[in-house]
């Protein structure tokens, strides 16, 4: 019985182990597993948790602002094109 919760990759025939490890690391990094594992390694006080979230907030907001501003720009362009 296969466990669907297992993360992994299939190593292709003739593929170097280094490349397979790189693919695995990339996959785990995109899913956030490595970051969570590092975070859970030791107890984190509420203050340090707040500080960590504040450090990452500008990046999240910049990405969010980019999509919001693009949508606003598109609606302005369509409004001026209709006129």
C-alpha cells in the first residue's frame, strides 16, 4: 500500500545522483518543507516568530502589490481604449 504523503522523485535511468538530489531539493524548497523543518528544529518564542513574520512581510506584500497594480493598470487601459 503506497503512502500518498511521501515526498520524492523518480530517478531516471542514467541520471546522475547529483542532478536527482538537486531536483529533490528544489521540490522540497518550493513546497516549503525544508523551511518548516528548520523552524521546528528548536522552540521559537512568540517574539522571534513575530520578528520572522515581519521580515518576510515586505516580500509578500511586494508580490501582492504587483498583481493588484497590474489588474488596476489593465482596467485603466481598457477604459481609455473604450473611450
